[in-house]
C-alpha cells in the first residue's frame, strides 16, 4: 500500500492550520463535548462531536446526516474529524463521502469495554465487558444522538487495535445497529477461538453490511500473531460467502500499529462510502 495520498493530506492540514492562524480574533471549532450518564455502565461518559460544515446552514435545516461512532475518541477525534470534513466537504468538492457527524467516545477502561471475553491472567482484570459497552452505544448513545442531532439512519463504527476487535465483533453480531464497520489493525489474537466460532456461525445479515479491514506491518516477530491471523480470518469469510461478502482488506506494509490509523481511515471511508457519492 503506497502512501501517495498522505502528502496532499498533510499539506491540506498544514494549510488549514495556517488559515486559522491568519484569521486573527476568530475561533474555529473542531467540535464540542458532552457528558452522558449511562445506566447500563453505571458511569458518566465523555462524548465528543464534530458536525458537518453545512449543519448550521439555515437553508439546510431539514438535512439529515449519517453518523460515525468512533472508539478511542480522545486519541482519534481530531484526525478522524479532519479526514471526514475533507472527504465530505462540498467546498473542496471532494464528494468521497456524505457530510457526516462524528461521535467519539472517550475511554474509561479499554480492556473492559473493548473485549467480549474474559481471559485468565495472573493479575486481576476487568476484561469481558464488550457486550455491555455495545449495549451502551446502541441503547443509550445512538438514541441520544438521534434525539438531539439531525442524524440519518446510517451508522458506521470505527475502532483501532482492541477497538478494532470490538468493531469486528459488532460486525459479526446479526443484531448490530451499524451499517458499516472500519476495523484498524484489530487485535483478534485476544481470543482467536471465540472469534473463529463466531465467524463460522455468521448469518446473512452480517454479509449484507460492509467491513473494511486494515492490517499494519508489525514486523517479522509479530507476523504469526497479527498479519497471518488477519489474512486467515478474512480468507475464511471469503471462502464461505464468496461474492456475497462485502469485505475489503488492505495491508499497509509501510505502516506500523501506531501509524496505520491515518491512511486506514482515509482508504476505509472511501470504500465504505462508495455507494453514497
């Protein structure tokens, strides 16, 4: 996977920064945050929002916008929001995706929230709360967004690493409320046996949805743990469902686990939104 698009994207962000500096006295906001109490999780969660450029346009008060639910919100919010604004901007005439509301969830306990199963470890752990966390997203956060924002009924879930693991688990759930999934270097090594059994019982509801799977180059030492597992998992899905499957996997040979989110977000959102141009 070449990084040709990274150069124009870098200059876009650089020029945007220069523009902000040049407009003395003006504040340009990327988004805002709220605190949402979850009865399911029994805690308050910080949620970050980035709205499309046209959201407050008086001539577009009836327009509805798809939503992205972004995991690891504090880490990826600025990057994802900038990419979504660029790809959906009518000013730039990109038209690579619709203007979209980004809803980013800040972390409290990643190990608890992003894992479906609990592993036995020498230390005490909080693993295995992923189903409850998905319940929070689908039964509390999404209804809140639907009630307070002009949200269209098209939803994308994005996660990296353990967040990617949760994203793949959500994709495999036939009852999931999401329409598209972007899994960035997902940590499927976490509980591979459970993941494969869930994949084997995949239902046609899942294959009607789109999944973009990004794999990073974690080096020769981690080849068995990461890329080989990714390739095998995707190949098993392709063998079972063949042309019906709507899954695209890209291998980013020049990117490691930490650097892969930037190109994966761009390429993944292009793939997931091909029919929404």
